[in-house]
């Protein structure tokens, strides 16, 4: 494995096309390509600092590579128990050719720094239960699994037909 010099920077609305490309790469890795429909225009709007609510993203850039090689996408959440904001890491992805070089750790480290800078009480994320490499990586950094929690979701038709006003 060759040495990779890389940097991490905040994403801007102008990065929407590259983030959409990386989202498709993540979806393929997670065996969910059939569900991936990233909309660069929506990403552009959601990254705009004037938008509320909004998401935030970081990009990993490698010297000599003309496109980002990884990203972290996150947003602020709230903990009623801590009565503090938290940070939810929606996705963290590094292209397969660049894994094992500290890029994922650097992205996560910057996310944690942002959480600390904003007084957050915690950083949370989900990981697929079959992704043993990611689970091992996160545990090696001190993260703990919240095995007693089950993620629930309303989407698609169930979200559309849910009773409301």
C-alpha cells in the first residue's frame, strides 16, 4: 500500500455532484445501489449555510487525485436526556482503493472536533450489522454499540399514507 497524502475540508454547495458520486459508491458498497438516487440539486440546497434545517459534509482529498476520495455527511440532533445538541453522522465513506490509510479516521476525527466545538453531548451513527470491518474500526476508536436499540423507519408508501392532519 502506497503512502497517501490527503486533506480534509468542509464541503460547499459547489461539491454537490461529487458528493452524489460518492453516495452512489457508498450505496454500491452497502449493497443498496438499487435504493440510491442522490439528487445533486437537493444536496446543493441542503449544504447551503442559509438553509434550515441543513446538512453538513466533509470531503477527503488526496494529492494527485482530481476528485474527492471520501466523505462524511452529518447533521445536528438533540438529546432530551442530556439536554444538549448531538451530532448524527449519517454516512462515512472512503473509496475502496484508499481504505486503510487513515482517511476514515481523519474524517471521523474532524466530525468529533466539530461536535466538541459546538458543545455536543454525543456523536451517533448507524452501521450495518454485517459490516464487521466498520464495526471493528469504530470499536477500536472507543465507540460502543447500542445493541438494545432498534432503528425504526417510515419511508416510501408507509410515510405517504401515514395518518396526519
